[in-house]
């Protein structure tokens, strides 16, 4: 058997970078995707300095370019991707009528469309391969309504619903691939800074760290659970089966 890889999108900073570092510490070869080529090269340099025997592939790409996702995915066909982690995402606060339309479109493209397209491509190739996993990073906001971040919450509702339904679909079909959704609460990362802009972000008393979320992602990876949820109230972490009611219960 050849080398196996963990692919992570949005890997240049925050949760994605911390997840790459953690999976590397577990001996995982990496494929890292983000918009910034320079940032990715630095992440690769830092990880290879600690783990020189790992193979780390980096690719800069703007995942809001939906039309090019098929070609992007096909460029990794030579690699055996054991785990595919859709982490890239952006936030947007404010009332819907205040949100610039172009920012809503970019957010939906990245948070929802890119996740669904890349998930579909990966599932098509790996659904019958033992040990393969798809982990989509959503948000605890993907299970609640949140006035003041309506468009963002909706984009994450898509990810939680899509992934939970996909997980059940794969199980019903007897597929070997497992689909899981990780839902962090407010996390202190560059993601928050971009979403908030110049506003002071004081909605939550407790923030997770990107390192703690990476640990939770790895815990979900090792489990048989479908959903990993971090509480907004106290950052406690729980893993369960699907949370949404299924149209086709067992």
C-alpha cells in the first residue's frame, strides 16, 4: 500500500493549521489547501521542521471559485486520501439587509457550495474504501437560529444537515466511508477577526482555541460518532449520532 494522506482545506491559519499540526504529530501525511501560497509554505516549513519524514503537499486555491473545484480535486487523484477535512470557511455578521450581496455570495460559495461539491467528489471515489472519512467543519451555530448572523448561520445549517443526511445515506447503503460533522463554538482565530471587522466581539464569555478544536476534531475522527458539538455556554464537547430528525427513521 502507498502513503495515505489527510487533506485539509483552509489550512493556512486557525483551526485548519492547528488540525494539520495535530494530524502531523500522529504521523499523517498532509495535503493542505488555502488561498495564500506564502502562508501554506510557512505551515509546511514549520511542520516539516518537526516531522521531516512526512510528505506535505500544499496547493493555493480560492475555494469560492466553484467552477474549478472538479479540476482541483482531480489534481490529487494520485494520492490516497484517507481523510478529507472540509475546514475552509468565512463568517459574516450583521442584519441581512446590511450584508453586502457579494459577501453573502462568497460566503455561501465557500461555506456551503464548496463543501458539498468536494464532499460529493470524495464520496464518489472513496465510499467503498475501508477507513476513509469525510469530516466537514460546520459550527455550533449550525444547530440554532442566530439573529445578527442569519446568512452565516444558514450556511452552517446547510453543512450540518448535508453531512448528517449524507452520513445516514452512506450507512443505509452499506458504504465503508464515514461522514462526520464538527461544530465548534466561538473560537479565537483570524476567522473571527475577519467576520467581526472593527467591531468588538463580546457576545460570548468563553472562546475555544484552535488547538482545543483540533483536539476535538481528532477525537471525532477516532470515534464512531457523526456529530461533534462544542457548547456555546461552557465549551464542553459532546459526540453523538445525527441530531436532526430523519425523514426515514430506522
